[in-house]
C-alpha cells in the first residue's frame, strides 16, 4: 500500500471513529436520561433495543452486501444493477416488515409477558423503528461502498444527537417512559434515514432499464447476511436471556448498564472495519492485493486492549459518565471489567469475519454460524443453575460464557483467514463467482 493510500486509510478511519464516537456519546447520554424511567420501563427499553438488533440482523447485513456491490460497481452495467437492486430490496424489505407486524400482532400477549413489557404501546413503536432499521443499512452500504465516508460519518452523529434531544424532551419534560423513549428513537432514525437517501439519491434514481435477478443476488447476499449476523447475535443474546430468566428488574437494569460499557467499546472500534471492507472488495475487483486488514486488525486490538485496561483500572468511570445523577448504577461496576475483556475478542472477530466475507470465503459461513448457536445452547443449559445462584454471580457466569464463545468465534474466523488470497472478480468464472451481478440481464447484454 502506497503512502498516499495509507494516509487516506487512516484519514477515513479517523473520521469514522470520531463520527461514531460523537454519535456514541449522544447514544450514551440517552441512557443517562432514560435511567430516570421506572426500573421496569428502563429494563424493557434496553431489552427491546437488543431485540431490535436481532430483528435487524438481515438488514444490518445489507450494509455489508450493498457496500460490496457498490465498491465492485466499476462499470456501467454494474452501476445499473446496483440501482435495480437498491429499489427492489427496499420494496421487499417493506413487505417482510409487514409480515413481521402481522406475526407480532398474532402473538402480542405472549411477547409482552415473555419480555415483561409494562406498556404494550412500546411494542408498536419498536415495530415502526424496525422499519427504519431495515432501510438504513441500505443507504449506509451505498455510501460505504462509494467511499462517501463524509456523509456516512454524519449519519450516526445526526441520529445520536436527535435521539438524545427528543428522549430528553419526552422523558424529562413530559415524564415519559419506555414508549416515549422508543418513539423518540423512531423520530431520530427517520431523520437519519431520509438524510442518507438524499446523499445516495444518484443510485436510487439512476439506470431504470436494468433488471434485478433475485436468484443471482441471493447467492451472494445470503452468506454475507449469515456471516455478519454471527457477530450481531453474539453481542445481543445475553441481555435477552438475562431479561427473560431473572425477575428482579433492578438487577437486570444493572446488568444492562454494565453491558452497555462493553458494547460501547465495540461501537467505538467497529468504524475502522467500515473503511477496510470496501477497500478489500475494490482491490479484488481490480485484481490487486490490499493491506487494509492487517492495519485494521492492529488498530482494533490496540484500541480494544486500551479500553479494556481502562475499564479494569477504573470500572466505575464509564458508569459515572453514562449514568451521572444515578449513583445506584455504580453497583454494576464489578461486571464492567468482565464485559470489557469478554467483548474484546468479538471486536477482533468482527475484523476477521469482515475480511473473510469481503474475499468471498463463504465456505466459512456455516462454521461461523455454529458459534452463536452453541453459545445460546450453553446459556439455556445453564439456565436452571443460574436461576438458583445469587444474581451477580449468575451475571458473571453469563459474561464468562459470552467471553469464551467470542474467543471461539475469533478462532474460527482466524482459521478461514489463512490461505485467503485476493481473487479478482473479473478472474472468476460464472460457477464460482458469488453472483451479486447478473450478466445475462445487463443492458449491454
């Protein structure tokens, strides 16, 4: 990698880290304000945010899918298919969302009881937020693949600032609870989405003569979705498990507070991979090699270790920053170091998984997916024993299980990064190419 490309990599990575950090500060302040809600409402609010992540796994992976397709769109035919794909997927994700709403309506009572939701209205706000979560990754993927990192970085800052401002108005000004907080999140997410659509408008409105082929697109999209979904599952399963197993809402709120300190580490470091992924894909499209993974891996490990060490030496500091005015949340400090070190291998695994997916090593996907399945099974097998333990001892065991599982995921991803040479898209035949582009339906054909 030339000095100019290396400087560009660090400049873009630095901007994405700063933008995500600023957006993350506002998202953190949301919980400072939201903690003024009742324990049951705050615990439900935190849990539904994790549910939203799991429901949005297919759409979150869409950012990676569209980033790959946009980065590899190096000629007019591929640009045409990118535009056709964008419009088609936006329509079909809406139809999928309608189906989710119908299923939720049919199982509304059991869902509210299982997640201990105090106000059923919060479910409907969450479903509307799910729709914006289905569409936002599409526009983010387009901006990422086109290397429009200026606009891409602005979106999390806009959404974070908007969510904090509206939650503060609803909760502090009108004594709102979980339903108000979710409606505030919906409003901020909508503004961010519309901004992203405007920034990527050339893709949405261009090349209307191209035909979208589902079969060829799915051959590349499904393994990308499942592969990236493994990381998202690993970061979300524990809170839902704890919320469903333990009845003391104050204790589960403490667990959620500690969990967010570890999650903040992931959110802070993850933007570096946002720059790495399209660079690897574009290098493959031109038959070139890329050193982006090595630099990303080094930066991720360094930042992660620094953050985890800070959480170990000063476990109350992140809780004071997140929940100032709520000294009762400092009781969660014993869990903070556990979370920080447990999620460190997950941040490294995220880099390795994205590297594997960017190079289309889809043979790794089934093995990657087995890890969160085994992790979930391990939690539920321990369920009866955990329920009989003191709460904090049980919480520590859950986090330890998470840490071991993250190490396994990291090891599996590292194994498939071996012998992972860049293979140019142009050099693949139709039988081996993960067909994101369908040549038979191109305008030129």
